[in-house]
C-alpha cells in the first residue's frame, strides 16, 4: 500500500461547456488533515464529490484508499465517511435511529451499534437527547452529530464539506477538537472551509481558483512563500484573481 | 441484512407522518361508503305522464302497476298526448305512457292491444333504460293478464317468443357490486402509485440521498427497501377494503382470496416500481407528482374502470393492452364477481408479470448512485 490516502491525477469534471474542476493533481498522505480551500464556485465540492464516488470524473483519475473512484466506486464507499455541505441526516428519525441506520448500512451488528452509540453519545454529551428527533436539534449539535456519524463506521478517510458553516465560534472550536480526535485515531481528514483560522489547523492546505489548484503546502510554508502573516492574506492574494466567484 | 435497517427506517418515517396512516384508514372508508352510493348508473324514480285514452279497468291496472314500481313515479295524468309532451318539454317528466282507445276491448277480443312509450332521450342512459324498464313492466302485465283471464291468442298460434333477460354474476344488476373491485383497484393505483413517486425525489430535495449514495449500499437493496413498505400498504388497503365491502354492503369475493392477493401483489410491484422510476428521473417533488398524475389519469381512464373497453375504438383498445391497470381491473372484477380461477386469468397474470419484471429492473437500473 502506498503512503497516500488520496491520489488525484488530472481530475476533471465538465458540465456541458463549463469546467467545474480543471485537471487537478495532488496527493493526501495517510493520517493527514488536509484543508481544501477555495472561493465559492472554485470547484471544491465537485472535486470532493468525485473523490467520494458520487460523481464520475470526465477526465483524469483518482484513487481513494487505494481504489479507483470511477471503476471501484463501491469499494471507495466502504472506506470513507462523508459529511455534506447540506445537513443530510434524517430529520424525522431520532439521534439513536440515525446512528442505528447508518451503522447497519455499513454492516455493523446491532450489539456493536448499541455499544458504540452509547460511547459516542456520552462523549458528545448527547445522551439525554438520544430519543430526540434530529430535526429538532440546534445546528451546532446537528453538525457534531453528522460528523460523528460520518466516522461511526471507522472509515480510513473522512470527507467534510464545509462542516462548520453557520456555526458559532465556540462550537467550531469543539468541532475541531473532534476532528483532531479522529485524526489521532488514524483517520485521514479531507476538509473544505471558508474560515482561514481553520486553515491554520490543517497539516497541509490546497487553494483552488477557478477549478485549478493554485497553491498546495503547509500553512506556514504558504505564508512564507507569499511573505504574509496570515492564511487570510494568502487566500486573498490568490482568490481575488478568480473570474468565477465574482457573482 | 442491511435491508432490515433500511426497512425499519422506511416504516418509521411512513408511520410518523401522521397524515399517511390517516389516509390509509380513512380513504377506504370514504370510498367504500360514499362512491357506490353516488356513482351509480342505475335509473330510479323516472317521472312519467300517463295518457289513458281507454279509461277501462285494465288500463287503470296497467297504470297502477307502472306507478307502483321503484323505477317510475307517476307525476301527471293527462288527457292527451300534447299535454303530456308539454310536461316533457318543461322538464317535469321523462317519459309518456299512452294507452290506445279500446285497449281493454281489443285485448279481450283480439288478444293484443297497443300502448305507446315515448321517452326523452336527451340523457341517453335515462331514455334507453327508462323505455326498456317500461317495456319489461308491460310484458309482465300482459303475461299476468293472460294467466288471470285465460286470454289466449287464438288468431296467432305463434305467440312471439318472449325475450327474457337474466343477468349472470350480478343477478340484480346491482351497480355497487360492479364498483367495489374497481374502487379497490383505484385506491391501490393512487396510493401505491403516488407515494413511491414522491419518496426518492423527496430524499433528493432534502439532501438525505447524498448520505445514502456515499455508503456502499446496494441498488437492489435500496430499491427493495422502497418497494416493500408500499406492498404492505397496498395489501393492507386491499384487505381492509374487502372487509369494509363485506361489512357495509355484504359483498364477499366470489373467487379465491389467495388468487386476489397474488394478482394484487404483482400489480403493486408494477405500480410502485413505476412510481420509483418516475422518482429516480425527477429532481423535484413537483415534477414527480405531475408526471405521475399524467400516467395515473391515463391509466384510470383507459382501464375500463369507468367506461367499457369494448366500446372504445379499435386503436384505443390496442393501447389499453399496455395499461397494467386494465389487466388488473379485468382480473379483480372477474375474481370478485364471477369467481374465476387462476387458469381463466393466466393471460392477465402473464401481462402483469412481465410488466412487473420490466418496471422493477428499470427502477433498479434508473437509481444512480453516481452521476
């Protein structure tokens, strides 16, 4: 097995004449927290959907956990967790029932699910709300639950698409603690965000502009390259060249 | 094994949305109670005027006999035809029964006499049925008269053979019996057609389908988990409606129950798969609902549920072969009313079976986990 969790080579997705993701090439190392940055419409979500086997590449190839995302999409799916931009757990099921459903889908046994769910809920401080409908939870709780669910089956890699969008600073902080815990367990984290303070928490970040990766390095190296003091300035220097995000 | 968890989820979601169980319980009650009472083609209480030019005991008896039947109400006794016609024109009356002068006399001396029936055929069904009911009553009357008085037609030995109609399977021509199986089919097609059509696309709108598509769940399992709950709903509605038909109208199917269930199961597979196919291709609930509406309205109108297929033009009759509802209604009517058995209905079963296989496979194939 290679040392990489994700390898993308010239990965491209076109919708008609529009090239959402334009020949991107990068590697993500195992156990890394990889920040995938870019302005709105830069093609981050499209790229992530291809890596998760939700969208077929128009060109190029990628392997995730050693499996080809196009030919072995179902194998890829066995090895990853995914938290989408839009909250996508079942509002009309309780916290416990959502855990049971997704645990079951990944082939966990009832006893195993119960055991892990108890552990997870007490960790999150959600034990009292286990019988609450997910739709009734506040956004911060929903996001934490969605994240915990995406790593419930112990995937090799987890993809997080703007996991902290619209969440308060305290909750964001707690959220990143959860991400670090997951990384400590050996899970590779692939995360998109618009918060530059969060970019600083990543081991390495890439910045996409108009479908292409314009920079890829550790946050400190990027700041050095652009001779600026913050990730915000790095991002601003690159993203303002964008033609797409203007609207 | 994954199926167990998926089914648990589907059933919980379905039963938690209190509207759905309420519809499953109330719709059959409403349909079984209300529709057979109102959607009837029986003609009763036809209003008629009499013009008795004879004014004899016999003609009086005939009038009485007509007026005494359930089908007719005598609204006016007129002195001549013109006066009676005015009642028709003003809409007060539907038919005129005119008796010739010397009716009694001719009947006794010649053994035959004439009456004239005129009915307003603006409403074709009413006109046709009205005059045929009147004819029947008069036939009855003359037969009774012959028996009572021993009037024999000595002049004409070849008495016209009497035409007697006997309706098979639905002896009293009770329209309700005819309606019950059709109503069951209609409820099945509406509920088990619409709900799956709204289901997958509903998950698309909410975004939950993403979370499912990113798991290694099989397409076969996923589609099955969407079909089975609607089979259960369909089977419940069938059983519940048959029970209601028994309690309200005292009807029980003449055919074997297991054959009814067999046909229903296959039909439900067709119609729920069709719903899922529509759902798979739609991106909004509104789209799915409209497309399904299009299919279901055509299915219902071209199924023989409301108008007989035999009276459709030839090309339309050919088209109905592709309508699963047509075959199902044919089968369930035959089972309910005529007591047909499985071998009589093999053609229908073959049709439905091949529809079911096609739509089911199509539903699985059209569910795409990646685009």
